[in-house]
C-alpha cells in the first residue's frame, strides 16, 4: 500500500511529500490510534483502507476510510461496544466479554439491521448514503459516502446568526423529512442535537450519530449519554419508554436554539420545576400558530407531547402550496439551495368554473328577478 502513504489519514486527501499535518483537516498522520480501535492503514476485504477515528459512541466507532476500488474517501462505521467486547491482541478480531455473548449477538444484529435500513433509504438527502454493509472480524461494518462538514453547534457559534421562524422551517425541512422516514420504519434516532446535525460544505444539513436501540434503552452497559437541553425525559428516566415523539422533542429543542440562541431547560429539571419560556422578543415575531407548535412539541411528558414526526411535519408545512425543500441549508439568503423532491401538501380544491358554473349563475339570476316581480305585484295588491 505504498501508493497510499501520501494520503491524510484524517480526510484521505493527498498530502504534499514529507508533510504529516494535513492543511485541510489539521489531523496528523503520526497520531496514535489507541486500542481497541483498528490500527491505522488496516485493510478490510482488500478494499477499504482504515484511517483515523472520527467519532466514537457507546456502540460503534467511525473511521475516515478510503475505497481502493473506487479511489475515493468514505466513512466506515464499525460495531464496537467496548463494554461488551474486546479486540484480540495482535488481530482485528472482536470477541464478546465473558457472560455477554448473547447480548453482543443481539446488539450486533441490531447494528446490521439499522444500517441496512439506512441503506434502503438512500436518496433521502439528510441521511448517509450507505454503499455497503458487511460482516468481518466477528463484527460488522457500514460504509457510506464521506462529505466535508462541521456540526450545527460549530456553525451557530461561528456565525452567531439567529434564524426567524420561516427560515428555521426551511433550513430544517430535510431533517424533519429524514426523521419522519426513520420513525415510519421503527427507528428512533434518540440523539438529535446540534452536535449530531451536520452542516455540509455544500450547505446541506445531514443527520449523524446513529446508534442501535439498545443504546437508547435500559441496557446499562450501552446507555448513551444524553445531550442536556435536547434529550426528552424518557431518555434519562428509565421508567419511561422511548416512543414515536422522542425525536419530536429533540428536534424542536434544536430549532428553538437556532431561533433564540438559548438552550431548552433540561427535561429532568423541567419535570420538577418547568421554567422554560419563549422570550417575548421571539414570541412577538412568531406567526399565528407557531407558539402552539413549539409548546406542543416541547411538552416534558411524552403523553402530553405532539404525537409523531408526521404530525409535526403537517403542522409546519400544511399551509404551504409548494413542495417542502429537502435541501435547504443555513447558508446566507442570497445563496440559492438546490431543490429536492419531498412530501408535498395536498393542494386546495379550486372553485369549479365552466358551463356548470355559468348555468348555476343564470338560475340564481332568474330566481332573483322572479322574486322581485312577486314582491312588486304583492305590494301593488295590498
């Protein structure tokens, strides 16, 4: 693999000869890849070159990768639940920890199922474009197209820009559509926050931070960390079940931050003493009905909350005549985003015109004339 020695292992772009720190992503090829992650420059299936770790979670790790057959950078997600498995010394093989064999097997199947579902949703702009899901090293891998991005959190911090209601609706429409599609297939994202929504170099918003159901449930060994201010009560209270409106709360909390620059009060604190309010300067700028949408989506208790992402979609876009753009971005207003197809509100029924309408008008006119004649004759008689 000498021909790939000049690739940056952080973004898989070519490096000038003798340079180890990438001018594009600032990653250093000399960084140590700690255990239990795959060693740098490992090769999977004689097809994928492994680079540096980009992100790790309770159930998986994502590497920068390079698709040798297609000669292009990719992202490679490996099922790696550190509390359930270890990597054998000197090999890339994973093995379950003693006593966790059954749990490891069930979680591995969940990982494969999750990424196969994401693969079936290729074409939804805000979801990763998955190219392959395969098993190897007693674990599983998902490969998807890479893209340059920063987190929404980083974007909002850098721009210090607050979005009005209409702009927020436009910007987040791809995320609403993506979550609606995921939820309809039984997948609850459960980690929606400014850190898991990415702003691409192309200005498009994308979702990241996917995890298996066990990492959002009562499996203590895999319990994912909650993002304060963006996680609904059911993600921190083990007595409550994750449901269809879990992502509704998180997404609206992100939209609230984009509009106000503020973070919603932690849901556990709200359950005891709810102090969350919409600032008056924001409320007075909101159109009729927007306050009700925000309040309904941010109800602390799931049974009181807006019931599903589908209902949120209809509440946000039901009055619009044009299809909802699914490629909107928080780019400046003068930058015109590409338009993508998305579910479209049913157009209002127009008033009927033509011969039938004309005949009806003539009939009404005759009735009015006859009525006037009758009234005149009756008055004369009296």
